[in-house]
């Protein structure tokens, strides 16, 4: 839309184009076949003004000119029964075939043109959306978890160069774009400055860090989370502008170490990480009513674990948590709505 290097934003349709076309053509041919059989059955009520004999080829010919309302007059119904068949059976089928062809024209020309226009409008008006750059294992798991947590898939934009991966994202209802996420014009096309969050999982650390640099250059204030797999690249990802750097290898090590210290620690950590568990971690800004209260009294059904004040983390046992201040961000553990 804004350049030839990528395809415009798109969203899955319920039935593939060729499947829809095949269904329509098949239905039209079936209705025409019915009319041919009716005319052949009632051929004695027809007259051929040329040779006086109605053959099967004449029946096919008469059916086609009757269905298309051409009506040359060389073959015509003459008996009362034949005229009744034309009025009661053939005419409704004629209308049905007509509407099938009109509907096909609408669907493949008008509707699809409208859909392209609508998606272009959506692309130009994207706001408060989640942009997922890379739809490999981590990216697809993140999208699935977002949807489980209640995020509308229509507010998720997935960018990946692989059409096969994008097909899976389309099935979930996400907006997708086949493009290179390291390019400025790609990110500008999905209004990266207006995004609520950006999740980066390109599969390679060097590519992911390059994407983070590009995103941060275009959108200085958008929160960025990135997946890296090498420990020495975590610092580089932070320097590139990532707010959150996630190392799946390190997290796996934490789970393994936790399981060595207690049979249920790894289970609880997995519970916290997934919305399908009994508990989940929630991050939120405090309300005006909570200012001045201790962290232990501000979390309602949850349990406050730490606060973030001016970019620094403070645990619930530290004195800073005795009185919350305006602008504090609370991390708390709460019962999951999907838990037992």
C-alpha cells in the first residue's frame, strides 16, 4: 500500500476464493441440470419450429436460452402442462441461477474490492494494537496467549516473511502482513508509533536486535519486548531499546533449578506464566484512591509482590512499599478467571 516491498494488511476469509467460486459454479450447474431433466421429461409439450422434432440437444439448447431469458422463439412450450412447468419450476430456478451469478460478481468484484478498501482503512487507522514481529514458535505462542487473555485478535498485527506462518495467524483472526520487519516502511505501514506493545521474536538474535533498533528509532515511546537466546545478547537488546528482554533458555534453567529445590516450584512458575493456570501475574498503575496506602492493602483479591517507582523495582518488604505514590506500577499475583 505504501510501497512495493510488501503486501498490504489482510485478514482471513471464511471460505477460500476458489472454494467459494467452485461452490457457486457447482450449484448453478446443478440447477441447470434439473431444468434440462424437466424439459426432457416434458419434451412432448415443446415444439421445434424448424424441423418439428425435439432432440436432447434441442432440450439443452432450449434450457440455456430459457435460463438466460434470451428466447429466440424457435423452440417454445405449446401445451398447458409445459407452460405450467415453465411458470412454476423453471422460472424460480431461472431467478436462482441469476442471483448466483449476480452474487458471484458481487463477491469477486464489489465485495473483495470493498474488503481491500476496508483493510486499507484499518491499516491507516491502526491504534492501540499489538504488533508481533516474527511468527515462529515464540511469536505464535505469544499470540495464542494474548488471545487466551482476552485480547481481540483483530487488534493484533503479525508481520513475518513466511506465508505458511501467516496462514496460521490468519486462522486465529489476526491481521497479517508478509514483509521484512527490519525495514522502516514496513513498520510505518502498521503505524508502529500508535502501537500499544511490540513483541519481537525473529528467530535469530541479530535479526531481533536489528528489529528492536528499527522500532525504537521510529517509535521512541512504544514498549518493546524481545526474545534472545544468547546471554551476551541480552545487554545488546537492552542497549537497542528493548524494555523487556526474555531469554527462554534462562527461563528453562530457572524451571529446572526450581524443580530441584521443590517438586511444586516449577509447576507454580508455569502456572504464573500462563493464563490457563489458577493464578496469574498482573501489572497495573495504581489508582488515585490507592495513593498513600501500603502495598499490602491496595491489591484487593490479589497479593502485591513489588512496585516500580521511577524505573526501580521495590519488593513488598521494602519501606518504599509502605506508602504508594502517584505513578507507581504494581505487580501482583491474582486468581486467574480461568482457574478452578
